[in-house]
C-alpha cells in the first residue's frame, strides 16, 4: 500500500497563474475513443479545456473508401477538438499507433496543430518578446511517441499512466520498450492509482499519484428523484449492478457462479464489449446485458441498483487498475462489493466489502442486503470523505498546478 504525501494531494502554490498563461494549448494522444466510455481522459481534458484549447488525437481508423493519402475526421465537443486520422486499408498493421503509421498520422494532423506560439510560428525558444507560450503535449499511450509533427516543440511533455497497458490482452509487443522511452521524454508523469505509482516512482524524478476521481454531484442524482430506466426497473430485486467496459478484466465465471447461487437475484451489466465476443458472455435468465449507455444515463441506472459490484478478475490486466466507478458507486450511496483489487483495497477498503471467490462474494452481498441503519450511516459518512478527497475538479487543478510549477521552474520564475 502506497502512502501519498501532501505534495501529491495538495495544490501547488503557483500564485495567480493559469494554465493558459503557461501554455498555448494542450495536445493529447490517446488510445481511447473520445465518444467511448466517459472516463479519466474525458473528465480531465474537458476541465482543462475551460482554460486553454485542447486537441485530442485518437488512434487511426482504417477505411477502404478513403483517399490514398488518408484524411482526418474533425469533431468538436465543447472546448475539445478531436482529430481522428483515417487511413486506407492496406498491408500495414491495423492496430493503433504502430510504427508504420506514425509518419502518416504526423503528416495528417500537422495542419490542424499550427497555432500561435508553437515551434512552427515562433521557433523552439521559450516565451520571449512578441512570442506566446508553446503547447503542452500529453500522452495516454507511449505508442504515440513519434506522431507529434517535428515542427512542434512542446513546452512540456506529460504522461498520464492510467492503466498498465502492456498487461492488457493483445497489447503491442513494443509497448514496454516504448514506455521506457517515455520515461526519458516526459517532464511529468501522473499515475491513475497507487499500484501504478509504486511501479514507476523510482524510474522518473517527477512521478505523482492521482487516483481517478468522481463528479459527486452527477452521481448523487442516483439518491434523488431520478427515473430508473424501464428495462432495469422491471427486473426482480435485489438488483446487482455493474457498468463499465466488459473485457478480459471481468470475472465472468464469478458472475455466472453468483447468478447460479442466487437465481432470485438479478445481475445487470451495462457497458460495451471490448476484445471479447458475445459468445464469451455467460447466459442465465437472471443476467441482463444493457450495452453501452451515455454518461448522462448512468445515475439513473445506478439508482436502480440495490448493490453495486466490481466483479474484476485477478489477472495481469487488473493488477494495477484503480476503477473510477468505485467512487461513482459511493456517490450514489450504494453498498459496494469488490474482488480484492489492490487499489480498491488500499484506497477504499474501509467502505467497500471485499470478497475473494464466489462463496465469499455471495456472503458479502447477503451481509450488505442485511445492513443495519447504523452500518448504513457509517458507510455513507466514510463514502463522503472519499468523495471530498477525489473530486475531478480538484484533481485537474492539482495537475494543472504541477504543470505550471514545472514550467515556471524551467523558466527561472
């Protein structure tokens, strides 16, 4: 268990400076689709976009009907501009930011990244007379190193390690090597939880632990007068609910075992499939799959849960995860049952029930359903303390302060 210092949790004292005073823009490379599950990148980047322009470059998509040179799909979501390189189907690998497509990505996005203050306009020097600050370049995957056009000289390079990507199914073989390069390139590194922090804190001089946060007001809607979706409300109670990506991190054997042990319980699983096929899902009369739902719909689904579950498998892909939904469940004041995921235990073990194996999982659900009023009040109080400590607004402010502080130190301010 990692002990976070005050330096990791408090806003740095950078005076009255704003991020927009220190950088011209934020350029972000991500392996996640912006219109996919609303999670850490969307929460943070939409908040940074209140202060300065944010451009997100997604992994490329491949289409047969695109021109030989490729194209870029541009979408705008609030203050965030999303660039999606579109490349022709061919002999090259059709997987993310691979070395064979990086030059094409760089070429395609370059016209969309020219801005006052970048190296194209002003050269690589720091702020000077008549020159604005340069952009911050932010990575969610080290595989994107090399996609930034050479004409852009970053003011700062940030790596936000939100997952142990190299441990995921079908991860590129080069990922660990590319992350080693990222340690040499990045000026600042953030991690999405204590386990990721422990694995990186001795490999870089400026690594900071920022477990994923929560928008408490959004998910507190689940405690009020919100209409539960009709298809969820129709399920027999108690309803055991989960929302998130359904992939190799989910223990489907556990879900099936719980469904078989208590056929009168309903298991509601909300979220898209990734890297698994529908045939891989357990099918029981009391298991219902709802598919992907919008972020705005989640509080209504959460309101329909009697118990919120974190049925994660214990494997390489989950060794360092820090599930965002834990805090969202707590904001909805739901009892939470989780398998023994390290970050859940270390961060929220005082309020989340931990169960190892199907029999234990069923027993903890039984105990949660029988919870007394004093136990419920204690759980709610403990949950509120976690929500106060992990608000997305505060996390974004802390990160911005570290970026500003690093830039000011570099400039001798």
